[in-house]
C-alpha cells in the first residue's frame, strides 16, 4: 500500500477521537503551565495508541514526550494546548494539539520500516511564557532532525512571518496621600503609567509596520481617594528581528524612564517568560508541506503574499533557530473573526475547524513520509 494512503487510513481511524478531544479542550480551557487535564488527556491518548510516553517530561509538570520508532532521524511534532484568559481556545490550540496527535499516530506504524523516529512533544505555555524555550534548554530538541506544527488562522500561509517578542511587567512606585485633603503630599504612580501610555501612543507614528507595542494595567491603585503609590502593567514589545527588538526595547525603556522622571516616581522592569525569536521556515520542508497541502485541495499561499504587519509571535520561532522547522498557518473561513476573539474559538469546533485539523495533520504526516521515504534528511538546512 502507498505510505501516504496508509497514513490517511491511520488518521481516519482516530478522526472521531480527535474531534472529541478538540471539543473537550474547547470546553475545558487551561492557562499557561496549568494545563494539567489537557496534557494528561493528550498523553494518555498517545499511550493508548502505542507510543512510549514520558509524562511529566523535561522537568515541566505539563509537558510530555510521546515516542515511536526504534532508530533513525527524529521528527518532533509540537502540540500546544494552553488557552487564553477570558477567551479560551481563541488561538486554536485545540486544533494544534489534535493535529499533532493525528500526524504522530498516522506515521508511527511506518517509523521502523522507513527508519525514523517520531516524537509528539507536548509544549506548555506558548501564549504567555514560552514553554518551548524551557524545553530547548532542557534538551528536548537536541539531536532532532526536524520539528513541525500547524496553526489555525483566518488565512493560509505555508511559511508565515513571526515577530520576535519580549514580555515584561512595568512597576511605577510613588507615594500615598489623601487625594482630596493633601494630594500635594503624594507622588502619583498612576500618572506615571498614563504618561508611559501616552509616550507609546505618540511613538506609534514613528514605528515600522512590523513594530508592535501593547500593554494593559494590572494594578492601578487601591481606592479613588488615595493617590496611588504603585501601579503595575504588562507589556509586549515586538519587532521583525532580534536586532530590531533590541532597538524597540531601548525606546520603550527610555519612554518608561521618562514617565517616571516627569512624575517623580521610580520604575522597575521585570521580564515575564522568555523572549521569542522570529521564525525560520526550512525551505525543503516548506516545499514538501506545500505540495502535500495542495494535494489535499488546499490553496497554497506564501508569506510574500501577506503583509508582515499582521504577524504575531510564537516560541516555535526559538525552535526554528536550533532545528530545521516549519509552522504553517492552516486557513479557516471564520466569517471575519480573527485569532484571540471568542468567535474564532467557537469556529474551532465547527466542521470547518475539524477540516483544518484533519488537513493540517495529514499534510504534516505526508511531509514526514516524504523525508523518510526519500531519505532526504541530509538536505534539510540547519539553522
């Protein structure tokens, strides 16, 4: 039997289970590093389909590594399963996770025959902290021949742009005082935050389309009649490259320090999670994935046809800097909804969302088989 048909048959045999898991994840969203139920269910599914499962893995409570194949080059298929605060699986990690499971199971039975190993790697905390960076540091990708995952999106892109990003918290400290009786005795930390926000807003006209600065207040004071002595905010700083990100961080830091000086406050910066890098799409894998994607009746669209200004960020970028990797965006007709909206989350459990999971899983599985059957591992471009 043709190996790709064999993979398709293997996937179809578990398709119903994957749809059920995707819906269960939608109903049971868990945030970064708290994905205890999700990681356990995914790991148990893989164990039940013949994988040797390490769970927890690499010193992380909600990471797992499910392995099949005795020898040969290792392909890592990354599963994400953390949700967003408030809007749940509005980035489609239920589709990402089930597509990873599907691709892994689809090829596992051919691993020994074709001389490769496949690992479905459970990667926590993509949305907030960068769990893949912890996994890199723990050696999860050491010696791997390739890594891959798919991501649902309103648009198709086989080689998407991803922006480098820095997450940080900013704390301004001032002095409490009675807001009515003696406000002149206080130093208003909320004024410092407002000044920073205005500095950022003013700076936007000088930013490149791929520069991004956005933040929220997480603590603005304790009561209206007390001059706030402490405010806290969280910020994301993004740029097209690591060098440009360093420039943006310098500008942001200067704006925060200026806000502190102008209001008499002090300012503290606390990194939150890891810095994410831009993404490098490995050329051969990208071409193979594109051909397989087209064979499934999908439209192949390239990054050059999409504005980079609409890009987000992912810790898969860091993976792509240590191992050949791809991270295609699988399109869904979301009726105008975009990632990180509740309407996008709801679309992940429609028939269209199921099809995105199915096609993403099969395109990854077939790409792995192309590499293995053609013994093309040596052609992969190392980062």
